[in-house]
């Protein structure tokens, strides 16, 4: 079922949605510092011995205060939005089945909010201003009350303007009501993020002026002469199509510092362990615009949970973690120090931390690897199918990239730069920049749910949604429509098993998040398909998943903050409708 065939919602869109509250900047005012200089909470302090559930638990009654402050990064103090004086905010630890009452105070002079990412809450508690609640007014407070019916690693963040970029996020753990299926002797939470001294409103304005303003890794003549990257023929071909093969990330290490638990690489956050014990790493990508490639040289990583949901253990050397995803890893370190490396996927910088048996230890930090280059596959062109094509046929292929017949439900216009002619399922691939490494990298197809899927019905409805954009103009949307163009919501019937296929018609990866639900990736084994709340859709890729809609109005968007703010946002309106 396409967007165009959706019936009219049972109530007026204006009754539950105000676009200006969702897509506006971080409050419409200048950043007024309160003079607060934050300090890392115990769990995030360097030299942490790990989580002690008896001490680290904050719940079920929680009080949070959002305020402007400053945060130390690279020897400077940058403007930040802090939760209880910290970046990341405090660790919230809840119990499955035990009602949580979280009061959030807004001490800023602009509206704010908190969304419980991946947590299945009633739509009124989901924390999206203008959609599920009015937001938290300056000087006001809001009481979030919900019953956690799940366990695992999750996180929380602002859904107001661009506050997430300035530090309004933190980890959330829900302990199972019964025995934990994941056994470990020690736990560490690792929150990855990207920090800039440039205000986010300015970053977005610069991207609108020139989408490649932060790309300092463009192809050079010296690189061409040395045989690095593309051949001359490939460069000429891409130039004719006005495409940049190094456009992996919009915002790069040119203006970002990558953090682990609020610590920059020089600060070297350190987590302690006892040699030989099973250590659980709860890894959260809270970055606004950065996909990370995570590895610990010298250690195997046993992936035991994805997006909070337990999976059958799979041993890898590296994994790519997209914005808003979480992965739980088990490691068994020996009596030595290890460097945890989280490279930005465009190789413009890295987050770095240390795991060690004793304070003061460190290990060598590997250099950044060569930056990846986009391929014709990232443009939706299957090179095997194109082999032997004439120049005329190639020209026709390029023209077809904008042919509406390739995507009949996409509204063509200035917001659509291309329609991928041959999108493919890329869930069996390790992610951009990792296809040539000499070790094992996790793919989505490696994930198998530890427990059976609760709803194994075949879908009775199918919906295809195209992820579209114009990179040159930095316009993003769904089915060719940006959110500020007032698109109708996608309407679903509550309880009806539905298959959604996402088609990425752009040359950038998009981590897509659906609020209020888990979905099962179709390519998984029958009955044990991995359950996710966020999935990274590769350039020119297709991803299909099944879900059972729950009544309410649910945000559906790219978790690249500046993509969402520039239009890649929609609403799943789920209603009890007659058959």
C-alpha cells in the first residue's frame, strides 16, 4: 500500500501535530549559558570499575533537570545542554514490570523534551513535541510514567530542535524481571557521541549553503596519480553526474571531536576489569551525525544483544554501529591494556578509550585507516549487470536515475536528486568502508533472536517507502516529500501484521528509527528474526521488516539529526479501523 492509497485519518492532522515544534531549531533563542560546568557521573568517570546494580540503579523514581552549561573538550569549555549537570546524562536503571516515574525539569529558557529511545511506552509518554505531547515549557516540568515491558540497553535524548547535538542524551538500562540471559561478571556502558564547538544551528545553515563544506577528504590529483581511490575514467564519470565519491558523512572530524562517555581521545576514558572475567560492554551510539566502526585490537567481540534485544552470540572482530543503535558485547580480556577504537565511518576521526586491569595503563592507538570511496553500487548500479554496456546505454542509465517510473510513489522535484535504478538488499554487507578488511565484521544477517518472535503471522499489507534527498541542496524527505511540505501521515490499522520496505534512493546511509515499536528484519531465520527499533539502510539499499502496529501517533525518521531537521521525518498514524 502506498502513501497515496492511505485512507483519511480519523481526526484532523492539526489536532496532533505541529511541524514547527518538531523541525525548528534548538528553541529559537541564543545559547544562554547558566555558568554550569558539568562533571562526569560515577559510571562515566575515567577509571570506572564498572556498573554495580546495587549502587548505579536510579529508579523507579527519577528526577532529571535539563540546563545550559559548559563541557570540557580538548582543553576548552564548549557550550552544552546538560542533564543533572553531566554529558552524557545520568544512567537510568529500571526494572522490567516495575512502574517508572520520571520527572523532568526544564531549567532552560526554551522548550525541551526527552524521548525514551527503543522503550515501548504509550504514545503520550513518547516525548515528541507537537506529536505525542506539547513539550516541556521553559521553567516547567513533565512527569513521564510508564511500565517497562522489556529489558536491555536503551538510551534517552531530546526530540526538541537540535538539543541532542549539544549533549541532551544519556543511557537507560532495563534489568529483566527474571534471570538475565546474558551472563557477565562486570558491565561497562560506553556512550559514543560527536561534539562540536560550532552551534548546531550554524552547522545546519552551513550545510544548506554548501553540503560539502565539512568534507576535507575530496579526491585529489596526487591521489589519482598514486592510484588511490578512483581511476581517471571513474572520476570523469562521477563528475558528469555531479556526484562526489567521498561524500560519506555530512559533518566530519573537521569540526567534530568524538567522545566516549563525554571524554575526548586525549582524556582517554578508562574502564577497569579483572583479567579473565566476562565483561559486558553496553555500547550506545548517541552521535547526532556519525556512524562508528568499533573494534578492540587483540580481542574478539561476542555480540549478544542488538537494540536491547538478546541475540544468539556471534563472534566478530569489528562492527558498524549506526546512529541510535545499541549493541551489547561480551569480551574476555587478559592481563594487559586494550584500546577501544570507534572510527567515524568516513575515517575523519575517532573516539578512543582504554580497557585495563589497573589504572594508568594504556595500549597503542592504531592510526586512522584509509577513507572509503563510494562506488557505482552505492549509486544503485549493479556493475555485473552493467558489464559490456555501451556509452549510450550508460547515458540512458544515468537518465533513469531521475525517472519517476522507477518509483511511482515518489514525488519528483527539487528535493529528489536521484532514484536508484537497481536498489539491492545490502543487509548481508558489513557497512561502508569495511568490505575489504581482513577480519570478520558483523552484518545484520548474522543476527538471530535468542527467543522466538512473539508474532509470527504473515503480513497482510505491504508498504514501500523511499528515502529521498538532494545532497547539493541538503533537502531530505520520504517519497520525495520533506516534512515541512505538510505530507499526510502513513496510516496503519492497529494489530494488522504489516511489511514495510525501505528503499534508499540516495548515496548516503540513513539509520531509520520507528518510535513505539520493534520490527523484525525479514532476512532473518523464520521465527527468530532479529528485532530492531533502528536499521541502517545502505546507499541504494533495500531493507524489509515486519511489524504489528500499536495504536497511536508515532514518529518515523532518519536518526541523522540534520537529515531529520531537513525533512526526513514522517508519522505512522495507527488507528483502530474497520476491516
